[in-house]
C-alpha cells in the first residue's frame, strides 16, 4: 500500500477532533479524558490524526514540502492507536493509524527518517536488534538455565524473549522468571538464545517495510526447522509482530500466545497453583500492542463500493479493528487469582488506555515527549491509590521505571510475571 491509498480517508476526515480524546462514553473525569499523547504534548492540530491526514493530503497534492517541523509532526507520535479506536466509534470508513504509518513510509522513502531512528535500523541490520547491543550477548540471560536450544533440538513451543528482555540487564530477570514458570508448569519448550532474531515490529511502526518482512521470514524459517507450532513471548511488541504483522507480510499461520495468556490458562487448568499471598494494591496498564492492537489479523481483498453514490460499503465486509478484542481479561484474571492482590483500574483502560510513551520510535527520537507521556500515566496510576503499576511489556515497564526514578515517585513498577513468581 501507499499513502495514495488513503487519499479518500484524508478527504473524508471531517476534522471532528474525536481522535484527540478517549471514547466519550468511557470518560470519567476531565483530568484523564484525553486519548492522544501527541496532540496533548504538541498542542497543535498537526500533531493529531486529523492533522496528519491534512498534512498527507497537502504533500500528495504538492501544496507543501517536508520541512524539519513537518517531519517532527509525523514522527513525534507513539503510533499507539488511540486515535484509531476513537475514530471507529463514529466512523467505519477510515483507517487513521494505517494512513499515518503510510505517511511515515513516504517520508522514509524520501530520506526524512529521524537520525535517531536511522541508528536503530542500522543496529537491526548489523546486530539483529534495535538497541545497539552486540548480537553475541543476546543469549547471555539464559546461559545457566539449562534450556533446550532449538538451533540444535526440536520442540513444539518456542519461548521468544525479545530484544528488551534479552539485552537490558535491569529487565532480563523477567525472562528468567518466565522460564522458571514454564518449567514449573511442565511445559516442553526451547529457545534460540544467541541466535534468536528481532521480531522487526518496531521498525514497522517507524515506517519501514523491508525489515519486518526479513525478520518474519528469518524467524518463521527457524521455527519451522525446529518443529515449532506455538510461539510464546512476554513482550507485547513481539506479540503484535507475530500475530498481526507476520500473517500480513509472510502469510504466517503459527499460533502466538503472550505469556499472560498461557500462564492464566495454566492457572485455570490447575497446572500452576498460586498460593502465597502477595499483599499489594495494583493497577494494570494495558500495553497498546497487547490491547487495542492485539486483535487477530484478518486478510481482506475486497472493494469499496457506494450505495447511490454516497454511502460507503465494502464487498465483502472489511475487518474493523476497533481495539475491543485485544488481550484484556487474561492479565486481569491472572492478577485476581493471586492471593492478597487488590486490582484497581485506572480511568483509561483496555482499548482506551493511555500509552506508555515508548512506541513508534518516540523513546529514541523524542525522549522528552516519551517521558512526558509516561509521566502522565504514572499520575493516573497514582490517582487510583495503588502501590504498584503492573504491565506485560518491557518497553512500557522501562519507560515507567525511568519516569518513576526521574520524577521521584513512590509507585513501584512490576511485570505481571514477577507477581506470579512471588505467589508460586
């Protein structure tokens, strides 16, 4: 696809500004009613989905050119999809998130990728990760754990740790915790360790097409050779890439589970028993790629039609990703199954959750904006009276931990698997 495929979206946008807010029927207060971090931080219409559609139309028609400011309005965005959810509440014929991504693709092809993101892409090419870490270190987190190596052995289940858990020393303990949980439940699984490859999902969000296709083909070939039927990952970004992008770019049909889905099932089936009390009031943050963007991919090759030349319809009906069918209940059920844990909700939750700020290349290219976004979520979490903010994505947890540390907050940040481990 290209940005030209979304010309109709740019023309149809009524500039209603609904993309700037969380769905109106879910609002509980003015303080936590906004949905789009970019427009709240940038405070100018161009930073909204509607504003970017105007920008795209102007560029397509040659009425403007790409300046540094235009580049920033396009890339200073978490690509979290909040605007997409809100737009689809009142519209069915627009895809603002896809349109914004194709706008990024256009800028990338014309040489306007922010320098910080270009470094990430170069690291992906040379080190198979976007963190700039030496690829030889990828399997260090698992060296002493005695896990089956699927580069030499076979298993039906592969545990894919992902870049953040593999290379970040502060977070790699979560990957080890996940492995301990799988072993305790008797799951026969393996890893690729040092030869594990990046999922490629973050490069896709930055506006690049080729890296994710290459990563998909690489990973799928490895999994097939090892007899893998199910991929399990504790990373929401990897989950999104495997579940939504790989079927799209490589025709993948492999089963994908986030660790919270698998662990919740194991607890429900009695294979894991959570008996030790964990006395704590927690609030759960829905990662964008596990929640509103975590819906199944549905292929579509239909056509747009108009009834009496006016009302838009699709033949056959087009899939409508509105965020409602992401992974929401499994993490909440898991938390509620831990003795002593009290779960309280933030005002913006599930498909209306406020983003952590780390997505879309914002953490790398616009760190002040990224940390401001995380700080907003920290304040919302604190407003619930919770002792801890819990999530299921290393990127969210990293951004929140940095915000807590730099902002002097008392709120603790945990991965949900850490609480499960305490309860075993």
